[in-house]
C-alpha cells in the first residue's frame, strides 16, 4: 500500500529522480555534464517467478540500449535476488549472463550488488563466472561481514579472476545481520572499512586492473582516501580509487567532490519497487523518519531536507 500512497511517493523522491527510466537517464545526463559518472540500478528484489525475472532482464536490456543510444557512460548494477537467485541459481546465471553479454556489447560496465549474508557465496560464485566469461565486472563487498577479508583474498587470487581483475565496491553493509555474521558496532564497522580499503589499495599496486570504488557518504572516510586518488592511465577507470555515493545523499559532499574533480559516480535507483530499499535508507538515518513524517502531514509535500 505504501508505494501507492501519494505523500510517501513524494518523500522517496529525495532519494531517486523518478520511477521511470527516462527520469533516471535525464538525471544521469545532468550529472555527467557536471563531471561525475553514474551507476544505474532498477529497483526490485526477491523475485521468485521466471516471468518476473524475464521482465527485469528486458528492462535492463532496454536500459543498456538507451544508455548507448544517448551516448551516456552510465554503468549498471544488478541485484541477484531480482534475477531469481532464490528461485533457481541456474535461472539467475542465465539472466546474469545475458546482461553481461549485452553490457559488454554496448560498452557498459556491470556491477553486482551484495544482499543478505546467506547469498554471499552464491553471489561470488556467479560473479566469478561473469568475470572469467565476459570480461571486466565488479561486485559489492560489505565491510561489516566477518568473512569479507577472506572474500577479498579469494577475489584477488589469480585462480579466481584468471587475468581479469575484478572491480570491488566496498560499502559498510545495509542489511540486518546477527553478531555471529557481522560487526554490530558502528565505530568497529568504520574501522574495518578503513582497514579493508587500505588493504585493497596496497594490493592494487600488484594488480593494476583492480578497480576500487568506495561506496560511502562518510566524510571522514572519504577524506582519508581522497589523497590516494592518482591517475595511472588515461581512462577514469584507471584511477587508484573512486567514490560512489547514492543519489540525493550528502549532495553538499557530492558537489564538493565534483568541484575538486575527485573521481565520483552517483548511484541512481529507479523503478516502482522501491519500498524495501527505501526502508533501508530510512533505517540508516533516523532523521529521515522525521522528513517522512513531515511529508505525510497535510501540506507537507516537499520532503527534501
Ligand atoms: C554507491 C553505494 C552502493 C551501495 N551498495 C550496497 C550494496 O550492494 N549492499 C549493501 O549492503 N549496501 C550497499 N550500500 C549501502 C551501504 O552499505 C550503507 O548502508 C550506506 O552507504 C550508509 O553507510 P555510509 O557508508 O554512508 O556511512 P554512515 O556512517 O551510515 O553515514 C555517514 C553519513 O552519510 C549520511 N547518510 C548515510 N546514509 C544516509 C541516508 N540513508 N540518508 C541520509 N543521509 C545518510 C549521513 O550524513 C551520515 O552521517 C551502498 C551504498 C552506496 C553509497
């Protein structure tokens, strides 16, 4: 019911330019004009019917054609639960393979989001297949998981990537996980993030194709690593480190990074299935609940803040 409720729809606009692909691409074009890149993701998760998965694949194929047709350098990021991971890993593998093939054909870089901890093994296994079979691609790793240091070692092992170093987007982690699986304390998570980012930067010295994106709005962490940016090649993808921030969050920091020409990509979500994703954004910052409450009051149409 919530996604059909007008004030809630207006409140979510703080975090996404719109539900439609055209709205997301208009925002992407503006961001590119301003000097940053974009990663685009079609919202949705936990699909458990093959027709739904096919619709998602068609949506991404259409998006890839539009991105190429409009001359944008937009990258895409997919959730495997949206491609049927819990339905049947083989359906997911086939869907991901089609997206990777078309992304490679149209020149768009493909990222894979990381979801719940129970899906990490399957996600990394499918990611490895894409990397080895279709060329450059990236995956998200969550600093809060106890297992992530080992996952980094596994991804950087030559037997895993076989000459195509992965892209890694390091984030803190957005899902509720138990203490046996993930760090719970915010400062411990921040410390782990910093430690893993440093480790990745060091490993990058021996593995130049490794792409390292820090997905965070944490100004302290961003300042820590801003100084590590250095162009080692002509392409923006050759930067030692780049920053990825979500559309609408810390726009002041986004402008500052753009002005200083720090390698930056804005992650834009679009689509009608925004509810579970929006709830995670609310949970990350209690002040967002106040903004939502204000939007729900009579006359409180504008939830920007
Ligand atoms: C590009 C990108 C991709 C991501 N992909 C994934 C993924 O695949 N899997 C996954 O588990 N998680 C993903 N995340 C979410 C991530 O795990 C964190 O939950 C989220 O980024 C909040 O953590 P933070 O690093 O910004 O630090 P925090 O310490 O949570 O926040 C730092 C500051 O950023 C601002 N801020 C952060 N979140 C919000 C918010 N929701 N609303 C308003 N202000 C906010 C506040 O000013 C806050 O003080 C992604 C995040 C980004 C930026």
